[in-house]
C-alpha cells in the first residue's frame, strides 16, 4: 500500500505550537506520525504567505517547523487558481476566503489524498467536502478527503 499524501493547511502549524488549543496533542501526534514515515506531508506557498503574517516569535517557529521537518512547499499554479475560482463561483468558499479554496485546489491538482486542517468555518465541513468533491470530479480531479487531525491520528 502506498503512503498517503497529505496537505497541511495553515492551522496545523499554529496548533502545533499552541498548547492551550483542544487539538494541540493530536496535531503534535500527527507531526510525529509524519516523521515516522506514516504520511508524505506537503504544504504550499499560500500557507507560507499566511504564516508570514503572524506576529512575534511564533512566526519563526512555524516557518522553522516546515524547514526542519523538510515539508515540501507546493507552488500555486494557474490550474489551482482556476479551480479555487470555481469553488468561489459555486458558493462553496466565500470570495473573501478564497485562499481556503486555494488550499483545497492545490491539494487536488497535485493529486494529494487529503487535507488536514482545523479550519471548521470553510474547509473541514460537510458542504465543502461534498461540493469540492463534485467540482473536482467534473473538472477531472479526484476528491480530496478533508479531515481534522483528531480524525487521522
């Protein structure tokens, strides 16, 4: 069986360092499972851009986590941008949160298996999971599974 390819959305790096958050322990465990070779993890340029907006030393810690764990950074592509725009046009993702759709689109166009996120407002929710799966299928991509870290560790 091949190793599952997962996309780590911005919230995963935040929860890793925030011990007061409910999912902190599961997020740390997920990173341990990645280090143990259970998953092939990726992130993206939009994640880096979002992390760079963080204030203080947490910003450097989160960015360092990506580099020290050698997590590949996927670039945004015209293909992913178009798919994200479809998510917005179809009402899956609000226009003001298009980057959330871009996370899903980058995972889809790079043929990743799942997205791990703690963004329950726009990403880890039934409507998003069902509608992005349908849109991906219509546009020649397979559905990307979307989970919180608690569901995969």
